[in-house]
C-alpha cells in the first residue's frame, strides 16, 4: 500500500491517506485537502473541503461531471435539483416542480449530483463546516480548485469575471454568483 508521502504514478498498490494528510490548497475563502487525485484513481478525485461561515459556492451545473458530497462537520444549505425558475441572483428560494427545496444538511448527509443537475452549497452559520467531496471524472476538479483558489488568494470580493472564465474552462455553468465572507 502506498501512503501519501510515497506516492507513485505507476503503482499497483492501493493508496492510504492518513488523517490530516494530503496536499492542502488554502485561501481566506476556502481550504481544500486533496486526498485522491487522478494520479491514483481513474474514477474520481476526492477532497476534504472546509467551508467557512458565509461561503456560498453559487448554483452551477456540469454537463459531464458527477459529484458526491458528504457532510462531516457543521451545517450547509444545499441544493440538488432543477428549479421551476432559475433566478440569477440567489438559489436559496428555488423550488423544483415536484416541491423540492433547499435543505439544511447536517453531519452524515449525502448529496449525489448527476450531470445536468443544478446544485449549490453555502455555510449560513457562524462556524466552519467540513465535507468530503468526490468529483468524477478526474482531474478536472483538481485543476479547477488550484486555479480558483489562486483567484481567491487575496481575499476581498471575488473577481466574478475571472471565476466565470475559469468555470467555463472546467465544465461549470455558473447560475448564481459565488460569495464568501
């Protein structure tokens, strides 16, 4: 078995990532720990994401990617459905034709998002939240996170035009704005 310290790209061994290990990419807006990358899996990239109070990823949709979220700590407002009406300013009041609404996800909640399904998460509380996040296929989300966190590195209001261009590059159609702080 390979540990995170001794990663090799052509290994037939499994991968063991101990608690607290992985490559960390961090800004004032978000902290992402890369747990499993496209180097280690053909199926999905896996991350541990710390979501600070006030962070809102904004509603978005992928044409190719499938995602899975598992709330580990804290609470997040989440959306994973096509709304009757997509309002461009906020997703928090969206409702589906079948009556689905935004829900408060607590530890143990799993959210699966197939390609084509609008989705979002936000931390409306005053304490950080943590989630396990898996994106398929790899390595698009790895590259996206690296480039997004570079844009957000300085803190302050996010450069929405730069984020929009980045998201289009990685199969992400932004439906409502990303917000943090």
